[in-house]
């Protein structure tokens, strides 16, 4: 995938769109079924961005995952 710039850019754009859509619908019970899948794609996207731009300050996939879990825990405790 990284060898084909068009495919890589489409993947990054689609994962970004998925993440934004999930952010809008994440509070619905139906969205809970794909929470881990969205997190996986977001982690892969972060890893690809880190490979493409190693000197940038893009968080590592593990840091993104920790942030995602903190956010989901904070939302679940608010109910």
C-alpha cells in the first residue's frame, strides 16, 4: 500500500472520514459494535503517517489508542 501513493492517500482519507463519522455517531449503541475496528484503522493510519513523516509530532498508534480509551471511559462515566 505504501508503494502506491494514490492508494495510500485514499486509505488515509477514508480512515479520516470513518473516524469523523464515528465521532458523530459514537454515542449510539450500534456504534459500540465497531469501536475496536475504528480504533484499529485509526492506529494503522497513525502508523502510516509516522512512516511517511517520521520527524512530525503525529502521535504513535499506542498513544492514540490510550487517548481513545480515556475518551471512551470518560464518556461512559458521564452517563
